[in-house]
C-alpha cells in the first residue's frame, strides 16, 4: 500500500484519509475471504454445480409443446442466480464464527462499515463468479439471442447483484447467530428480493424480445433506486448488528 | 481523566446478560509496568471482566479506559485456520491501517514460530496457536495486554514463552492482566492480585511475596465471606 | 406503580377497547348489510369491502408502526419500544391473515377465482411472510439485547421495503379495483358507503389498538417474570 501524504489539517485531507482507510480495510477483508474460499473451494464448487443443475432441471420442468424455452428463460435465469447466490451468502459470516474471528476484527481499528463493505465485496465476487459461469450456459441451454444486447444485460445483472449482496450480507450477519441459519436466510431475504428480481426479470424478457430501451427505463430506475436505498440502509444498520 | 501512570482504569463497571448481573460495581486501576493476576472460581466473571475491559462487551453501567490500545489473548485464536501464520498476522496489521512485514517477522521470531510461519494455522498445535494469538495481540504494540487462561493446554516450554512475554511487556512499561487458575507460573512476575467473587472485586492486593498456596487460601476465605 | 401493575392496567384497558371494537364491529356489520345500498357493478359481494379494506389499511398501519418503533429503538435504545414493535408485528400478522382470507372471499364471486396474483394481495402476502420471518427470528434469538437490536434492524429494513413492493406490484399488471379511497383526488364513493367504510375503519383501528395494548402488557409481564427469576438466582 502506498502511503499518501495529504495534509490532514484540511477538511478534504481528513475525508481522503477516512475513505482510504475504509477502502483498504474493506479490501483486506474481501481479499482474506476470497483467499480462504480459494483454499477450500467447497462453497464455490457446490454453488456452481447447483446453478448448472437448476438451469438444466428447469429446462425440463415444463410442457415443451406448450411453453417454449424462450418464454421461461428470464425467470429461470433469475431463479438460478438467486438460489445459487444464497448458498454463498452464509459462508461470509460463518467463517468468522470459527475461532471467534469476529471478535478479532472488532478488536482492531476496523470500523463496522469497513467490515460490512469488505464482506459485501467478497459476496459480490462470489456471486459474480456464479453469474459468470451460469450466463454462457444459460445462453447455450436456452438458445437465447442476446449477444447484441449483452451490455444492457450486464448492467441489469450488476444492479440486481448489488441489491442482492447489500441486503444479503446484512441479513446473513444476523441469521448466522441462529441455529437454522440456512433456512432462516432465504425466509428473511426473499421478500426483499421481490422488487429487484421482478425488475430484473422484466428488463431481461424485454432484452430477449428485443424491445426498445424506453420500455426498460422504468424498471431500471426502480432497480437503481432500490440499490441506492438498500445499500445505504444496510451499511448504516450493520453497526447495530456488530456492536453490542 | 486517567492518572498519568495508569494503564487500565475501570469505574463502577457492571455487566449483565438478560437480567442476571454477571459483573457488579467493579472499579480498578492497573498501573503501567505492572502485572495483575485475576483469580476467582468458575463463573466468578473473569472472562466477562476481561471482555469488558477489552471493549468486546459493553458494560450496562460504568466506564473503562485503557491507555495505548488493548491486546487480548482469549481461549480462541480469533484467526483463520486456512491462512498461514504469517498471512494471519499480515491481515491483522492491514486492518489496523498498516503494512508492516518487518513487525510481523519480528513477532514470529519472538514467539518461536519462524519455521511454522508459512504453514496453515489449522496444522498448528495448541501451543503454537496460542503463541500466534499472542503475536496477534502484540501486533499493534498495545499499552494493555489482557490474557484469559493463557496456559490452558500448553506444555512447559510453551508456558515458559508466555511468561517470558509477560515479563518483557512489564519491563517495557506496559500493563498486563492475566486471568488464570494456574497461579504457580505467574507468581514470580505478578505485582498485584485481584480476587473476583461472584462478579464483585472482593479484594485487590499487592502480591507481598506470597506464594500460590497463600493466594488460594486468601481466595477461599473471601469466597466464604462473600 | 410498579411495572407489573402498570402492565395489568394496560391489559385491562386494552381488553375494554377490544370489547368496544367488537361491539362496534357488530354495529358496522348491521349497517353494511341492512342500511348501505348495493354497489352497481359488483353486487352484494362488494360489501366485503367494508371488512376487507379497513383490515388491509390497518395491517399496513401495524407494520408501519413496527417499522417506526424499530427505528426509534435503534436511536433511543428503550426496551419498551422493542416490546411495542414486536407486539404490533404480531397483531399485524393476525390482521394480514384476515386480509388474505377476506380478499379471496371477495375475489371469488367477482373475478371467478379464489386467488389471483393481484397487486395488493400479493404485496400483503410478501409483507405477511416477512413479518412471520421477523417473529421467527425473534424466537430464534435468546439473548435480550441481540433480539431487540436484530428485530429493530429487520423492522427498519421492512419499512424501507414497503414502498418498493408497492411500486413493483403496482407496475405489474393488476386486477384489483382501482383505488377508491387513497386516490390523489376526491374519493369516488357515494357518501353513504363512505360513512360505512370509514366507521368500519375506525372500528378496526380500535381493535388493533386494543390488541396491541394487551399484547404489549403480556410482553412486559413476561419481562417482569424474567427479572424476578434472575433476582431469585442471585
């Protein structure tokens, strides 16, 4: 890390140092999470296999003569991302339970916001990896023509993923203390995913159907507003979770 | 306001779980450059007191001040089994806003973990894990070091290292509080003894050349009184 | 007056309110069936509106109260706010079950099916499930402070979610009759129906407050019992 020499007597200097500290601590936590996951690889492999299975099973779970693959495709994509993603959310805070590592984090000068941001980024990378692998398979299995609209699709995926990991990271921090955390997380999280997932599906089917951008802007703004509101809420409320 | 030579000051600290008071009216001052031995039976509140002093638990009443930061060595390592010893320590320094490979190396050397530094924590023995935990606590060079039953599960050699570290910190002018059942090893370096009975600080006395047996006797008397 | 007596008084007052509300409910019922004209397009089945709509609004009120009290708890840390928020959530869950039952009863004669993925029923369904989750979370956490803090966080999140759910399902195709009361311009119901509806609303809100007081009193009494148990142990 390069030490930045900024005069701390100026207001901007203080902000810069704070932001710098926040991001470097968050980055350290995210890097650590990913390093640990890389060493064991259990969660990522299970989630990827799960995603592929869901894509495949849902292809067969319909009356192929009545319903085309194209019609179910948007829903299938987002169901796959959502459920495979949820498998990965709990591991972020479960890791801190072994050896009471969370206490160790609290003993350092890392702020709750930095810890939240680090965990969130780790989750985002995890979910992003699942999406990266699932998307080409989805295009392959469901034979959907999206190559020309790929940028818009990437945008929707990015925005929905942000919503997912913001609320998901916060809620997983809460449920990890309960006994049935694997069940509790979906129960609490899914209602919060209704606006972003519905918006994402609405935009996705319009992308697949080659509709004009104007039809998508409404849903994209809803998704964007959700991102902003819930990212801010999650990062602010995390303090109450981690401090006694 | 902390007196200039104080390391830890607790004023009228009380802590509870639900409606059960675990710590009641605890006030203490630990001077810098001293070692305080915290003794008490099971469930007397030693771990809870250390957690409150470390800042991990918020007291319902009262306040705590520690000069120069706190290092805490607890029963669990608070580190990650999948990372190596060196990676664990490097991670902790990054959280405190630094990047200090030299310090990490120095501590690993001091704790006798150089050879094991690049092996995963999961492969360490209990003694090695404890030494790494101490290294972690010392990374920020804290003014106060808190240790909760540090000798549990350690062999003689490892126990000696722990005591050496405590003596060294004391010489360097830092404050140390050790909660332990095993008194014999600490009697030579301890300066004061705090007796915890049912969540209250029944007595706080200098060692005065007593041995472990005398201290246990004193504790038994205090428990009988309280 | 110590906490136990205070709680018992609250419980008593709450039950009086509930009884009054039930009596009022009977009155509204009679008025709705006998003295309010039949609606032109929907026929007699429309009269369920006088039960369904007030319950729907009060459910929203209950969950909104939980959300606001959760926010206040996070700021003020007063344990009573936590008890009140949880009580409101419980009453809200019961009310939403009532709403989810009366909705299809209304829907069947009018739309031909018991359940349609209609906008408002769907959002209530999600809120209902969310608050059941809230109660399950509370149940799963034994430590006081953690339970209060975590529920409060969930409550605030839920508060933020309500407008988004509303907008999401609203933009999705809807079968629900266009909003009659909560429209930006004047309500388009004839006076006599409006009076029935509003009195029904008043009755349901009174019932909510009555239940809320009783449930809150119960929480306080449980708390008092725990305090006494702890004192006995020490």
